[in-house]
């Protein structure tokens, strides 16, 4: 159950887009469509932004989108806003009835 | 309003035990799997354990297997995490979280509590 690999940081100006990658293996990200993405502001609980690779829960803006190619999943935030500045984590079903999170990415809005 | 409220955290010596609780309200507790996820200070999220909607299936991260036990009391709408043989590396904020998928595991959590802090130190 090794953590999925995310870049430590990403940034963009307001209105621009930023894409965060989440790299695993064929035993987790590449093997299943149970990939989720979470947003966490400082001192707050995580919030589900994407589930099953590309589905958005009710209330999540359509500026947030998810995709997957092979062993790498991606989260794209379009039209960056100041409130999008937060830590983002991916997670995936990892087989053997376990789940694994990514290492986390700090998104900065310049 | 959907709510999850954790309790039971505190400071405990290495090797001792602690039981966390998570009170659920605002949704049909008996219809969803429930997870525990932890976050060490300044670190990332780590999945700890999950229990099925009816309590019949329980799965654990390798790091806690054999030491932690997840359980639920549907009559009390409460989730538990019994933590034994605690180690310094178990120090973290422990969140309980609801699985988004009805009657099964989606391996994603759509409702989170605010967490309860566990510190393992002599």
C-alpha cells in the first residue's frame, strides 16, 4: 500500500487552469475506476471533489474535472479562483480491499 | 443536516489503548460503509480502515492490521475504532468519513467529521 505520487505543488493565476497528476500502478489507479479527489483547506476536513475518476458530487463546480490514462489520474481546475487555493489529494482503491491516498499537492493561486 | 462528530482522542502512552467514537446523524447510517482516515501533523491523508453498511466486512491498512478494530453500532448510529498497542507513529488527527456508495464500497468519502486528535507519547 504505497502512497500514490503527486507533485508537491502547482500554481496558476486567476482564470487560468491547473492540472494535478496522481501516479500509481496497475494494482491501484490503473486497475480500477475508483479514483477520488479531495480538497482540503488549512485546518479543515477534506471535501470530496471527484469520485469514480470523473464524476462530480452535487454542489461541486464544473470547473473541477477528472480523468485517467493508464496508471495516472488527473484533476484539472479551470478558471482558477482564489478559494481554490488548498491542498488536493487523490485516492484509489488498491485491491485487496484497501485504499491508498496520494502524497498531496498544494495549489497556489498567484 | 448530515453530521459526523468524532470523540475519544487524547494523549496516551506507547503500548496503551484508546477507543474513538463517531456519532452520525442526518443520513441512514445503516445503509453506508464507513471509513477512518488519519492525518499526522503537517502530513498527508492515510486511509486506516473501512466497515460495510451492516458491519459484516471490515478491512484495514497494513500499518494498523492486528492492532486496530473498526466496529459500528447501528442502534446508536455510532462508529468506533479500537486502537491497541499504540505507537508514536499513530499520532494523528483521526477522521471518520461516510462512503458515498449505497450498500457497497465506492472507496471514496463524501461526508467527513472534524476529527479527533490522538497523541501517542511517553
